[in-house]
C-alpha cells in the first residue's frame, strides 16, 4: 500500500476512539484507574474538567490520528503490506506500540508537572477539583492489576482497527 495521509488520519482516529472506549469500559468496571485523557490534559492545566477535555482532544486528534495513525500507515508502506494483511500487521504493530507505551509510563513522572509519589488518581470524575496524579509505574501497574494487560491489549486493538480502516480507505 502507498502512504495516504487522510486515510491514515481517519484510521488513527477510528483506532483511538475504539481504544479509548475500551479503556473507559475498564475504568467503569473498576479494573483500572488509568485515564489517559486526564493524564495528557493535566500536562497543560491543573483544572480536572479542562484537563479531561484537552487530553481527550490531544489523545484522539493529535496522537491517535495525526501522529500515530500516520506512523502506522508509513510503516505499512515501508513494510510493503498488502491491504488484505493490514489488519494483522496492525495488530503486531499494536503489540510493539503497547510495549513501548508501557515502558514510557515508568518515565512519565520525569516530564509530568502534576505527577508525584503519594498523589491519588481518585476521584477521577470530580470536575473542577485540582489534578494531582499518582505515578503510573511501568505498564501503569499502579493503576490496577488489570491495567498492564489492558494497556497492551488496547494498543493491539488500536493496531487492528487502524490496519482494517486504513486498508479500506487507502485502497
């Protein structure tokens, strides 16, 4: 497949929406406290409500769609992936993506202004309360026992969706 920017962006957005929905379901089921929208948005503001909105836009539009969706599409082109194989290659890329993201969680406190030991992520749904985040640890293990496998699996699903949607739109 040849690289096509807008199909890559739309595929990344679709993958980001599905991945975010999976993580929201895990939070709702009490399996994780991880809220990437809050974590990302809190890098820019200490207001919890604003942080969630900014973080969701940043996670879906900037990271999932523009940056990582384009990166996946470039890798599909570089690896000369046939459109019929893009879904499973996307899943494999998702494994690598999830592993990289998991390792990156351990170093996040070094660059995050509102993340420090002893802070609590709860209650995650109180809008307007100031944001203080607990460091996630490697693979966000501090956010619940199901978080590490959930983090990797959410990225695998992201890759599967990106591969499927990109193959359909770029064909």
